[in-house]
C-alpha cells in the first residue's frame, strides 16, 4: 500500500509515493507550480502526476491509503485552510476541499506546514528516530520550525502550529515580514547572510565576497558568503561569526524551554556542513542554561522532507 506525499513550493511541486508500511519513498517527480491556476488548478495538476506515478508502481490511485500535502504557510487549526502562504499567493484557501474534489476516492487527507513536515520526516528513520522531544529548524529564505513532543508533532495548544522563527531575539532589531522587530528569522535566515554580503559588495569591492558575486549585490547568495568564509576572507568570516552568535543564541533559548533530545537543522544553510555545525555546537554548549552539549544534527532528509513528512501524517493516522 502506498501514500501520496506532496510538497507545494513557490516555483515547483514535488510529489512522491511512500510505502505505508516502511515509510520508504519509492517514486517521485516534480512539476511547476503555477499560482495563476489557483488551488483547483493546482489540485488537478497534482492528480495528474499522482495518477502517472501510480501507473509506474502498478497500482490504482483509489488503492492509495491517503494523500498528505505540505505547504509553506500557516494552516488553520482544523487543517482545512491555508490561511497565509505568501510564496504561493494563497490566502484563506480551502485546500482540503479542493484536494478531496480531485481525489474523491481517498478517505484520508492531511495538510501541514512544510517545516512541520520536515520534523515529521525526521521521525521516519531520520535524526529524530526514537525521540520523544526534538526541535527542527529549517534555515532557508525564512526560518521554519517543527517541535516533537511525546514522540508526536506538537501543533500548538490551539492548533495554530509553532513558529520558532518568530521568537524575538532583539526587540528593537530589523523589521520582520511578520511586522515585529528582531525575530529569529531576521537574524538567522539565509536572507541575513545575503544582506550582509550585499553590504560588503558595495563597501569593500576588493573582498572575496564581492569578487565571487561578480561585483554585483544582486547576484549575492548565502553560499557565496559561506564559501568566502571557508576560504578565509576576513569580511566573510566576520559575517559568519556574527551569524553563528545569533543562531546559537536562538537555539540556546529553545533548549531552555524544551530540553530536547536532538536539534535537527535543515535548509540551504545547513549544507555548510561541519563548517557550520562544529562551532555552532560549541557556542550552544556555552550559552544554554544546562551548560552541556546537545546533539545538533544535519537533518537527513533534504529535498524530499516535505514529501516524506506529509506522507508520515497519513502513516500515523493508519
């Protein structure tokens, strides 16, 4: 028996079939997301590609155990609506209804935030395997996060989810997209690294950062800053050390509340590998209330986390 897992992104939709018994992803595909089509058109596209994958696996779509959908945005407490997904231009979209229209023969549908999906994926033979308490952080354009309590995804006391990226780290800091100032997201997402790199590009044109960006701030990305730091560029190292200081403070704060068994880190910034993780672990050990080292691990699932995590919601239901 299989479960369909769908990860809707700002430009692409990733889809796959996951074995219900083992949680193993057996086949996957991706196709463009077109916001102009709206949710009904998106649901029709998803149906077409799920049908194609079922043909590849030699099963009927009606035989699926269910379908899980991962979305980069806030979900209503009952899991029926996408309240706000800015990258998708989805606001108060009845996603469950549209998916059920496209898949009337399926009895189980689960909708969840993409960071929660990443946390769920890590419960499935990932870095959270066997954990009762853990926290997942995805370091990308924004900061997503998912919390595991009592071995299950914690979706908040009121069902509104959790937003570790919007914990306030500096109350008079930079304005966040949420309207507050100094959120973790403003200081620890890849966007912070990009903005600092752009500033160096403008003010220190002979720096390695600037040269890697071709002298153009518009070409800056987080990888350029991290790569320049790895090569010993003074300006890049200054930025990266400040970033580590900020991120470690955020993680130490989460530890004080949760005392998690594992902290999982995903997203593009995590691809820096040991260059990020080794100093980060040391700083967190210095700063956290319990003054000991915590396992801070690179999440196992990268581009497939949304697919596997969305399917995992159905696996738990059955």
